C-alpha cells in the first residue's frame, strides 16, 4: 500500500517537474500561437473580441499546449524507463 502510494506520488512529482521545465522553456505565447486562432478562441469563450478576452485566449491556449507537450514527454520517458528496467 505504501509502496504504491509512493510510486504514484513520485509519478505526479515527475509530471509536475516536467511541466515546470516545459513552461520555463517556452517563450511568450504570442510568439507561437497564431493570432487568428486566439481571436477565434476569444470569440468562442466570451462572445466578444477585446484585449481581455484575447489575453484569456492566449492563456488557455498556452495551458493546453503545455499540458499536451508535458503529457507527450511524460509518456515517452515512462516507456523508456520501463524498457530500460526490463533489460
């Protein structure tokens, strides 16, 4: 019981560490998120396109991209760890 809890906690901590590294390595969201996509997202979320809704859209798109990149890196490293451990 304690061993599985420790493994789960370590996996969550590893995911958070990867997320922090990805977040710090990415630049400002305005440099890699298309303005038209942010405008359409702002229109979808708030029904109006203004500065506040654009900032919200850039934030939400940034969070989604960070989670997607982090999840991909996490699954790749977990598969690699499992492959190395099985040898």
